C-alpha cells in the first residue's frame, strides 16, 4: 500500500482526497502549506505527494521544486483548479509528474496515480 502525503490549504479538499485515497493508500500526513509539505516529505519519505499549487507561506510549485531537487525520484501530482494552465506549466518545470483538476473525482485521481506510481 503506497504512502501518500496530502498538501492542500483547504481542509475540505484534504478530507476529500483522504476519502478517495485511504482505501488503497496509507496517508502519512496532511499539511496546509509548502513549508510543511517539504518538512513532512523529508520525515516520512512517502511514495507520492498530492500537492496543491496555490497555498500560503510557500506554494506547491516551490515545494515541488525543493522536494525534486533533494529526491529526483519523488512522485508529485499537482492539484489544480480549472483555469490555472500557466501555473501548471510552472509546476511541470519544477518537476511535477502529473496533475488532477478540482473538483476531484475518484476515477481521475486513481488514474493519475496509476500513471505515475508503479504498483
């Protein structure tokens, strides 16, 4: 069962992702900003990070960049809102492996994970 870190400043979105993932994944942490995401990643070394792009203190793009600098093999899926194409391009440059669009639907979330994390 893959370990997953959820990083999103919205408690509602974290809860939604946890509900979608907890049946098939081990949730090792839920954080609200990019600083916490990097710290928790270093502590937990999850198989996958579900990373919101827009978060306070430090956004998901900067956090992804730091995680990928330290561990190029890290798997990061960005969580984005419709209309954030420019930010998505920045996230891919920072090393994001894929993305899902809010509002999340279980089939699209699971498909994105299957494309990135070897089972």
